[in-house]
């Protein structure tokens, strides 16, 4: 019990539990990147391996990172052991995303494009359920207003936008004629279980380019960089490496 009391005292004094909002991984003189999360957990929030890969590669590159999420309820809560909706339970996207951010996170409504050089959206079903309604409404989906405002602001400012996994559907809806990849347009025996997304983004006005999990696509005109990540049934290290190429390209454009 004495050890537990000591831990609680240390945590109460820790910067992680003060009003410190930026997940800083560098100095202010370096590239500043905003990372937008959608919860915590692949089926109802951010894909955690993808978020971790984004943060690791940004850290290695010496970037300053600030993490954001919309302060809204999740669409629903899934029991990840069963893949079933937990009836009667509600969670907040910002609060859940704070788990990944180690508490250092801000509401997406507070994101100021002038403070950052680039923005990155990891994947996970949260991008299609919380950041947009794509999971329910498909090509007729709506994008969360704070997400739309942030992405539009970066696009207008000609600052790079990185998206992986299912998150490129956000760009397809917000940026007319954008070139993106969500992987392949054929399922290839189950290797690409979400291959139908490719035709959906085309219907939404985007140009889709087939890419493998270790590849990226760069839309030079719109400064949008995308990679398939877990749109592919593949190994974690391949997703990590593909995300790394995305981050490298985003930073080169910044």
C-alpha cells in the first residue's frame, strides 16, 4: 500500500497529469506535426499499431508532435475479444485517444494550422465511425466538422497531409480529385479484405492508385501521402515499415 501511495503521489506531480497538451518529441525549431486520433482500438477507434508507428517514425525524424482528437462520443463501443457492440456503454473519442497520447492531447477544435507544418491521420475503424460516417453511410458519408475544417485548412495552406489504412476516405470526401491509395481493388484471396473501399473512394471523386502494404502514394499537387497499412492482412512489421515511408514523404513535403 505504501508503494501504491508513492506512485499516486508521483503521478499527481507528473507533467503527464498537468495541463500539458502537446506530445512533444523534439524542439520548436523542428518540423511540427499534428497527429489526429479517433479513439483507442481498431474496431471502434484508432488502430494502435498504426498510431504507434506514426509516433515512432516522427520521433526518430526529430519532429515535434502534438496529438489531437475530436471531443465527441464514439459511434459505439466494441468488445474487441468478441467483435460485438457493448450495449449501453458510451465512450468519448478524446478521452479514449488520450490513452495512446499518454494524456498529452488536445481537442481537435483547438488545432491551429499555423502552428504546424503537417498533419497525419492514422487508421482504424474510428476514422470511418467517429471522424466520419463512412462505415454506416458509405459514399454518402459526412465528415466530422472539426476534421473537415482541419484537413481543409492544411490543404489550403499547401501543407502535407498523411493518411493510412481507411483514413484516406476522409481526404476523398474533403479534397476534390485527390489521388490516394487504400491498397488494392481486388481482394486477392482475402489478403485485401476491404478492397471494395477502392471503388467507393472513386465514386466519391478521388483517384485510386493500387499500392502494396510496403508502398505509398504521393499526390504531389495536393500534398497528400497515403499508405494501405492494415487494409492488408499482413504482418505488423510491414505495416510499421509502410507507415515509415509515409512519414518520410510527409516530412519531405513539409
